[in-house]
């Protein structure tokens, strides 16, 4: 397993080394969470090899807060261990970081969606996700498919009215079924050396099942929509490591929403932008 370790060390080096003067220091500190994760990943990669089959899966959980993300992964790690059995070495880890903002008339609104390193309840429970991913890819096939489904809880505050200086609280709960493909372009490398780069592309549909917003629990305040996922990584003989991005392709706010039969449209100029960067390990068995 020397090659995968070298690959992960090379990727880690991109995040760990201090940036040059041309790049600037903002990016260095912005990606601090991923440096922490990659350090852990590189030195925790197992060296044992087990027989690979045609299936891969991952029950995952966590949040976009560093501290709560650690213990929220414990239940899914336990479930993965039970499914894999005593003879299988289980690898389970994930890290997520959100970029989320709202614009009104082209200007960003003041928001409070928690602190990644914070210890307050609004920080530790701001964005929570639990779900599973189950896929099928024959050992000698370049292509595989997977299905997924997740529960997501998102909460944040935003100041919608600069004049009154009032902050509105938002809490949303989603069910997100999805589907995707996995491509292993170098099968010969997988057979000879036990690893190969992979590419994953998928999409999921976020369906709002419960919400709280400026107009109570009316779900019509918010839109449902698609999130696209793009990831690259390494497929090994017993697990896969992927890193990528999830991009919401819809506006969270329903611009046609009216609470008073057409007299006002409070979200007509609102536009949300949501992007999540992630790193994860999924079990192959």
C-alpha cells in the first residue's frame, strides 16, 4: 500500500505547507480543517489487504462543526463495524465544511450560521447530516453506480431587514435521496498495485419535510431542489477515499411566496448560494 500513502501525502502537502506570497495566507487558514483531517488520514491508513468484492458502502454522519463532527460519527462507525463483521477492517471517517450566503438585491445579508471551531449549541448543531451510500461496481468494470439517501438538518440566522435590525431564525429538515456513478479509469493499476484513482459524479434531491422561518412552519417559504456532487479520490482493495464538492443548484428561498394572498412577496429579491467541501472514506466489501 505504498503508493496510496504517497498519494495522500502529496495531497496533504498541498494543504499543510505555508502558501507563497502570490497565493496569500487567507487560503491557508481557510483550509485548516482539511489539514487536520489529512494528517489523521495519512497516518491512520491500514497496511493490511483484504479481498475486494463488487460492493461498496458507507453509513456516514456528522456536522459542519469540528467538535460535534467527531462524536456524531461514532454511531455510524459502530453500524459499519457490525455490517462488516469481525473479519473485516472498517474504515469510516468524514469531514464537511460549508460555504453559505444569502443575497438580496445583489448585496450579501448579515448571517450567523455558526463557528466551525465554536462550542456553543448554535455552532455544534448548526448543520447535521446522517445517511448511507451503497454502490455496485464489478471488479473488472470501469463503471459503477450507487444510490444514497440522507437526512439533513440546517439552522442559521439572518438579518433580513437592515432598518429594524431584526434577526430571523431558520431551521430546515430535509430528506435527500440520490444516485451517482463511479469511474475507475486505471483498472490495471488496481489489479497490479492495489489502488487506482476514481471519479464520482452524482445528484440528490433535497425535499423539505419540516421547517421554521420568518413565517412559521409554512414549507412554501422554501424551495426543494437538486444538489450535484463531484468528487475524486483513490480506490483501494478494502476502502475508498474521496474528496469533492456538493453544489446546490436551486435557490433556497421561494421568490413567489406570499403570506398575504399576493399583497407582498418577501423573498422576491432573495438568492442563496450553498457549497459544501467534503472528505470521506467509504468501505469496500
